[in-house]
C-alpha cells in the first residue's frame, strides 16, 4: 500500500521507557473488532481507579502483542492505566507491572484516523533501517481531545529485539 502520509526522515527515536504498574484490561481481538473497546474501556479504567482511590501515574496506554496489520489476525490487547501502586482487588480489572521497554518512538499529533497510513510509514522506516521488533507496539495517549481530534497527541512505541 502506498501511503500519502509523510513523516520526517529518521523520525523514530530510540529510547528506554521506565517500568510501571497499571490497572489493566486484557483481551484477544482483531483490528476489525478493535473499536469496540474505545473509549468505553478507558472510561471504565478511570472510574475503577477512582472507586479504588488509586493514584494515577500517567496516561492510558494500549499495548498490542502479535498484531501484524492483517485485519483478521487475532492478537493480545492490553489497555492500561498507570498507577503509583495497586490497591484493593478490582472486580473487573487486574494489576500488572510492566518492565522497562526498549523501543523506537514517534509522537504523532493529529487524529487517530491517520494511524493506518502512519503505521505504514513508521514500519517502512523501521524495516528500511534494519530494525526487528519483538511483536509489541504501544500507543500512549498523551492528549485526548475527542471533539478536536487534530489536537490529539499519541506516542507510538515499537519494541526492539
């Protein structure tokens, strides 16, 4: 597929994220059915964190493991809300600690509808530069503005082997 979206040459920056603990929703899904989880699950995670008096430590993240770009391929999806430390047992979610994450990162400003073309461009650059991924991709939703999607800021992290 030829993309119309352009990103700067060498747009991917290598980094190591910090480990964190989160209240977590985990499921198996496909790209075709992915939209059923947004924004409901994020809203439910925030509501549960409030109910349990958890201190939020960062923005919502979506973590994809085993996603290939094939619309029908099943993969693991984790939607996580970083917190300072676990609290009481949750009825619907689990607590999980995520280790440091060595990745290439790109920060996108604009609507999520750009993601298909954006991922084509990012993975084109990723593979052109000879990188290999372990199959994990994170989206960190830094700014979410559902009324003005062009103002959304999302950091995309592609795990390195």
